[in-house]
C-alpha cells in the first residue's frame, strides 16, 4: 500500500479548519509505521487534479503547531464539486493518476456536505479499481448542517462570535435609541439551516432581551407579522435587534437575499438579507437603523474562537488519521455528545454514504412557537459549543498567525487535459 497522505481543504473555510489540519499533520507524523509524507492540495481538490501539491513535511513542528491558531485555509480551498464517475470519469481517472504518481495511500478531505460526497465517491472509485486508498472525510462547516455528528467544527466559533457581537451591539443600540437609532439588523450565514442565527439567541435570556427577533431559514418570512413584532419591540423596549439568516425565504421559497448568481456547486449566491430587512422596516415604520453583515468575519474570527470548537476540530483531525491507519475508508469521524451539563463528548465515526448530501436543519423544538426565537432545548444544545476561550498568542497587539512556506512537490505528470 502507498504510504503518502493527500490532505485537501474544501468549501467555505472556518476559523478552526487549520486546527484540524494541524492536528491531522502532527498525528500523521507520529504514524511512522504507516505514513511517510503529508501532501496538501493547493486550493483543495483543484490542486490534486492539477498535480499542484504542497509538501507539508518541509514545515517545522512549530509552524504546524502555530497553524492551529490561524484562521483561513492554509493550503487554499475551492468550490469545485466532482460529479459522479458516471458523469465525469476523467476527473476521477486524473485523481487516481496523481495518487499513483505520488504514492498516495490516504486521502483526507476536509469540508462540508458536498465534500463528504466527493470523499465517498473517491473511496468507491479507488476500490472499484482495486486500489488500496483510504478515503476519509473530515467535517467542517460553520453552517453546522452535517448529519450524523452532534456538531461541525467551525460552527461553535462562528456561533460564539455571533452571540458575543449581538450582546455587545444590543448595549450600543439601547444607549442610542432614545434620540437616534431604533433598529439594528445583523445578517449571518447559513443558507438552509438556521444554526448560526439561533446562536444569536444565546445573547438574551428573557423574550424581551435582544435579539428580540431572529429570522430563520426554517420559518417562512411573513412581512406583516414581522413588522408588527418590530413595532411592538420598539414600543416596549425603545429599540429592536433583528438577527436574520442569509437563507431566510418567503412562503413561496424565494430568498429575501438572492442575487441571481450561483457558485460552482450550483448554490445561489446570497447576501443582502440584512439591508433588505432594514430597508423594509424603515419604509414601513420610518425609524433610523443600522445594519451589518457578519459575512467572512464570523467564520474567520479566530480571536474569539470557542475552546470547545478548537478542541473538537483537533480531535477530529487526529481521529481521521486513526481511522485511516486502522484500515477504514469511506468514513467520517464525528462528535458524539454524551451529556449537556456537564458537557461531555467523544469522537465516533459514521459512513460517508450517510452524511453526503444530507442537510441537517434546526429541529422544530429548537425554534420558539412564534418563530422569532430559540427554546431552552436549543440553548442546552448551543451553550456548550461556544464555551471557553482559546486565544491566539499576540505580538505587538496582533495575533500571531502561522506563515507556512507551502513548497510545491515536484510534478511527475503531464498537465491534465483542459
Ligand atoms: O461554507 C458555508 C458558507 O460559509 C455559507 O454559510 C455561506 O453561504 C457560504 O459558505 C459562502 O461561500 P463563499 O465563501 O464561497 O461565498
């Protein structure tokens, strides 16, 4: 069996995807009986197809350790969905060609639902050729929408950023509302699942606390009901904080924020629900507003990472190596929750076939009856995921990020056909 690893990052990055990468590389370095080099795809699977590989063996242990506190995707990510081998066998053939040329026996794909599907197909395709490649998915997504795992690395830290920012901004607008701003709208990510929007609910305890309104993708947007609730909140509290998911849709299923463009996974390009909602309120009630889009800040805010999230991202990177050297393929390490309070978890595993292409949305019992807030069950689930701080080391007032050399592996093949 080949003894090299190919690791690739995929999809939207998170503030802790590099923590998984770091733990995975360090764990692989200890597996001398099974593993020689860890290569990384430059810009994800595109790097694998283009034979553009990075030799992580040329990075020191210190640099790889510092990677764990560095946001972004250190080797580059991409949005490129491999079709099934029946629809585009050329890409799979090329991947196998690269695997053979660089003696790749282990493939780790660190991504969300689409990437788990790819990892599964790679596992099956390699097996169909009789090639011994262990293909393991490593979960990550701030959207928290992968099934079979209690939560997804990246979510807890983005959720913490959103909960903390909502509680801070609420104090600001409460100070200003007597004579100035009465509405603040925060737009958060999550295209089909309201997990990130729900996290804002941790900022308040009583129903009147900010955020007074959360708009979930799971609840059809009803303009009249929404405006009545904003008006009531301003009358009762002097102000209203609204947290809106980028994925919020009306009863006909139209995104409030759709721009009409699509990414290469075929997903609608979202963004703009925040300003759209703020302008809607302004038009109807004539109040002064501010809005913000948390956008990439929510998924890169490593300075405010959740210690739970960092620990889980690392544990899953290590568990992935463990599964692979035990001979598993077509699997994904997962987080299993053992109890809410005290919070206890451990890693487990799930077949990629059960994870691929399934989106886990918020269960009904996590959304308050009026559709504008979260329940105690949601709080019990969410609270431990944002718990604890894992500050990066600072130098001259700024966090210290890993600066990898990212040296390329010498190419052995002809360029792939265009
Ligand atoms: O990967 C998840 C995610 O962060 C979504 O919440 C968001 O809609 C999307 O990625 C944005 O993707 P991109 O960075 O490709 O625009």
